[in-house]
């Protein structure tokens, strides 16, 4: 190895170390704030930074030999439970406000019941997060992290290329998109179709986060990918969120919420129509007009 090549490799390692350390510090700082106040934005940022750490670790260490990946994955899972509850509650609060403004008291009562139910769920998720997160981000994690940076990072950086990973993710995304189109030709409103769309959203998310977290090591042709796949993920996310909310309502059940049958049927029908409208309005996977 020439001195020039050695210098280049060391510079590349430093880039990775700086990027990883920034995400690690952000994850720890936002996690500490989360445990202090459970502020929704802190939870979101802690989750985003853990997701980016998982992305970079997947590029460098796909076999997860460092022991770091399961720790951040568990943290992301706990943070995600609280974050998803936050998003649902805020969305239903907005709906409740509109229902009250429209003097639709029955729908407002239904939404209030769902909000109360989800707040109770969120208490459970927050309690679990408060129990688990300090254990996950303690001295043991610092030890694993420092060992990874000083012992494994340089060797892994020399072997792995984020550009190759991006290309692999692009191929996987296109394969999932093709599978979606095939399923949608048979029926766009089936469980199988929604599941395929969910998998496509995950593939788009992987591309978005890889383009973002590994931007410093990617070729120019990939620099626009974060915005491209963010847009795709957001479109598919609207469909997924509304579908999850409908599934959540059905899993709770009308009896548990003590809501009249007519009010329940009207609201769930409205939400179901919103799911289908979002599905047919997306421009990621074309769906034939159902009125034809």
C-alpha cells in the first residue's frame, strides 16, 4: 500500500467516524431529553438518529458482529411505540376539533374515546421506554461503541462501499414496485395489496435514510435520492398511517369505546374512504380508476 492510498483510507475512516459519532451523540442527547420530558419532538429526533445509526451499521457491518445493531434496534422499537401513539393522538385531536366546530358531537365523542384509550396505551409505552432506554444507552453501550470505533471501523470501511449498497437497495425497491403493480392489477384494495405497498414504503425508507446518513460517502448520482425517496415514503406513509388507524379502531372495538353503532359505522366508513382515496391518489404505483 502506498502512502497516498494509506492517507486516503485514513481520511475515509475519519469521515465515517465523524458521521457515526455525530449521530451517536444526537441519539444520546435526544434520548436523555426524552426520558426527562417525553417531548414528542425529542422522541422523534432520538428515533431518527437511531434509524440513521442502524443504516450506517448495516452498510459497514451487515452481519452485526459489533453487537451495536440490536441495541439501537431495541431503542428504535421502544421509541417508535411512543412516537406512533403521539402521531395518532395528535391526528385525532385535530379531527375532534373539526368535529366540534361542525357541531358533530357524536363523532367528537368517538374521537375523544379513542384519544383517551390511546393515551392509556401511551402511558404503558412510555413506562416501558423509561425502563429500557437507560439500560440500552448506559456504560455498556459506550464500551461497545468505543471498541467498534477503535477496533473494527477502519477494517470495515476498507471493505464496504456505500455506493454498492445503494445500488442493491435500488434493485430491491424496483423489484418490490414491480410486485406491487402485479398485485394491484388483481385488486388494489386487498390485504395483500396493502401489505405489498407497506413493503415498498419500507424499501423507499431504506433508500432515503441511506442517502441521508451516508451522503458523505456517496457518488454525486445518489445525492438527490434523499428527496426523491422521501416524497415516495411520505405518499405511501399517508396510506399506511390511515390504514393503521383504521386497524387500531377495529382492534379496540365499538363496545370498548361505548360508541353507538351508527356513529361507529359512519366514522369507520369515512376513514376507510380516506384510505382508498390516498391509495388511488398516489403516483408511486398507478392504480386504475375504480369507477371505470
